[in-house]
C-alpha cells in the first residue's frame, strides 16, 4: 500500500531583487492507494499535482510529512522503493538517437533483468503498447503518440508494483489514448497500484476507483466518482469540481 501522510511542499519565489516570498505548492495532503486501485489526482494547472507526484516518487523531498511505500519511507529505503515504482512525467526526455527497442534493452539492463527475462518482457511490452511497427525507428522520428507509448514502456519494463502516471494521455490522438487506457485497466486487473493524474475528467470517471481533487495545493475532496457526484449533487466530475470551488475557473 502507498500512504501519503500530511505532506507539504514549500517553495521560495523571488519577486524582486530585494524581496522573496514563500508559498505552498502542496499543503498537508493525505490519502492512501491500495493494491489494485487506480487513484485519480485531479485539479487545474498549478494545483500542485506534479509536485505531489514527484514527492511520492521520491524525486523531490517534502518540506514536511512523509510518503510510505509498503510501510517504508524514501529517506531510509530510497533505492529499494524506486525499484518498485514506475514514474512518468511530461518533462522526461528520451534519447533521440536510439530506437524504442534499444531504450527498453538499456532500461531493463539498468534494473538488473537477466537476458531471458528482458527479452520476454520487451516482447510483451511491444505487443501491449502496439509498438511493433516503430520499435526500430529512431526516437526523434516518432509521432507524439508513439513517443508517449515509448516513454511509458521504458517506465514499466522492470514490471514494478506501483505506477505513477502524470497526464499520460495529454495531447494524444484517440488511438494512442486507448492503448494507454487499456494498459492501465490491465495493470489494475493485475493488482498494480496506480496514481493517475489527468485533466480529462471523463477519462478519470472511466478508469479511477478513487479521486483526489486538488485546488491551490489543498485537497478539496476524496472519494469514488459516485460519492463525489452524490455529495456535490452533480452528474459528472467536471461539474463536481466547479461546484466544490464555487464555480470559479482557475485554469
């Protein structure tokens, strides 16, 4: 199980040569994600979603609070925990001069997979993400959808237990989006724990068991899509969000 306990992240922002202000990107956030559960992290731009996911993945340290992965914290178990995590963020750049196949080989070897394990895993992933037609192309020649599928595939080549996916379908066409969503559903069926950040409320309603809505660095509600719709007396998560923030569009 993944436990987020009262984590806060404070940053400093220089607004002039003489003045610096402090602000909270995330403020006292807590929730849990259980085995086989897809937890949606929803909120507008600037809500603190990416900062939150980076802290959960162990890439960024919280100012206060802690993240526990199977009862272990990042401070004392960083390497062990990271082997169990797949982290996808839109800021990740791939080596442009190699192919998806070569990238998967490199990442699998980095995680210590044997040759037979890695060959089998690469074959499985290429089929799963429908990469056969471009697996030997240079990465810098790939379309946006092909690039994103390659990026996700290198995150999961070692078959980790936890998936942290930051807007994995953003800007993709319907075919590439479906490949990724189908992969998430299959991962859920295989008892993976998945944190799924997205701007697409309809997508979240389709695949998420639980929703954590964030606005201005604070959690505004946690619950199943049905519970949130019922509590806000709305018919979809988009209307639920605006009902919770008083109708103001913070995008």
